[in-house]
C-alpha cells in the first residue's frame, strides 16, 4: 500500500453538512477509468482540519492493498459515491 496523498475535497451539499465526525470518511470512489466496469474501489479520506463544510483538504488512500494506487497521482479527479449519490468531488494535489 502506498502512502496517503494530499487531496482537495469539494462536498456535494444536499441540505446538510457532510463533514464527518470523527474526521475520517470512507466510501466508494468512481474514476473515469471505471466507466462501464464492474469494479469499484473504496477510498479513505482523513481530515486534519474540519472547519469548512464545503471544501476541505485531506489525505487519501485506498482501503484495499490490491487497488490501483497509480490512480492517485497529482491532477487526477474522482467522485466519492454512496449508492447512486455523489457525495464529493476529489482532486489529488
């Protein structure tokens, strides 16, 4: 497993704050490469500053050691999803 990477998280606000308590959030990530595929990967976000409820910096890593860690390179963007709902847009710094 590679070390966590710095990311910028922009929450999709559906009328409630999405800042997690404790400051860790894990759910499925949807990458462009996964369009139409049956695979999905869980990402763990860890927050050091939870003062904002809209956009926030965090560190990210895959939950599985078998995940394609090369997708977490600078400039990559992906969506965090719960079921069919997008909860956040993430950009690797």
